[in-house]
């Protein structure tokens, strides 16, 4: 298991790479301001899609990034 410090560092690095510095900071501030239940969010995230549809979209995304 990674240390808290390493996990924070890697998480911020990923956010900055994908969102840019300003939007990464904005994302963090949104998470801090609003109560956020990650488990509930994940449950509702793809409620209208089947596992097969999600898998297909993930493969299409993966192949588009090659």
C-alpha cells in the first residue's frame, strides 16, 4: 500500500496532467466544499449502461489512445 504522501503526490500529478493546474485546483476545491459520497457516485455513474456497453466504450477509448 502506498503512503499517504505518495498517494497525494501521484493524485495531484494525474489531475494536473489531465486537467491542467487551474482545473486541478478547482476540482480539489469542489471536493472540499461539497459533501461527496464516492461510493454512491460510482453506483449511479453508469446506471443506464450494461457492463458490455461500458466495456465496449472503454476498449474504444483505449484503442483511440494508441
